[in-house]
């Protein structure tokens, strides 16, 4: 069951990327949310029913809402941002719980340096989105740091998957923001979606 879901998720991600590159919007409307739904199911059937898994599934549900808002024909970018902000808050809670709320200060500087570099590039172009983008960036950086705390505290394979997922999420969202607000990134949608779906799948498998 797990391996079948993983294969279907990979297929869904490939079809979403293909549909987007070919301008087949109806196919995007089908495959993009379907792939996230499959990842949500993966989290529900993987591992034992724990509070950690429950919180992760809430994060995936908010991610599904974000996917829907971002793919709609009208500009619902802010609503998508809020949905993914809620997803990251859920992940922060889950990773913190998994780490026993242990804090490793030495794991924080790489995330601050990365966030500072991205913010330096984005800040002059954000306009009225400056404050929402700043809040969102703080949340995703904290999410990544909490995943690192969990990995350092437990050293488990599940924690490593969560950390890898968090780092890929940082890459996906950074490329999305740079492509939208700074300048066109070559093969942006391929990078954004491939890293996004890999991130969500790894986080689901950390349950």
C-alpha cells in the first residue's frame, strides 16, 4: 500500500509538471490537488496513529487548500500564502513535539543566513506583500529549524526525512518567490513542483 501510494504520488507530480508546461490547465486542476490528497492519505496510513501524525495531516490539509488557491485563475496568492503559513505552523508544532521541544542554537544560523539572502533579493520588489512575505518567511525558517532540532534530538530516520522535506520546502518556496517577485527563474515550475511534492512526501513519511 505504501509503495503503491509513493508510485502514484510520483506519477501525479510528473503529470502536474507536464500539464503545467503544456498549458493544459484542466489537467493541472485535476492532478495538482490529487497529488497532495495522495500525500495526505500516505501520512494517514503510514506509521502509528500518534499526535505527531495528526498534526502533520493538518499541515497537509492546509497545504491542499494552498494548492487550490494558487492554481485558481484569479490571483489568490495571499490566500494561498495564508494556507501554507498555517501548514508551516502545524509542521512547527509537529517537529517541536518530535524533538521534545529541544533547542539547538547552532542549527539556527544556516537558516538565518539563507533567509537573509533570499529576503535581500525579494524585499525591494514585494510592495504591499512585504509584511505577509516577511511573516511567512519567518514561519518557514522556523519550520526548517524545528526539523533540524528534531533530527539533532532524536537522530531517527523519520526525523531525517522530516529535515530533508523541510529543506526542500525552503527551496521550493524560495524559487517560487524569486520567480514571482524578482525575475524569471529557468525551469521554475519544474523546480518548484518537484521539490514541493518531494518535501511533502518526505514529511508524510516522517509520521
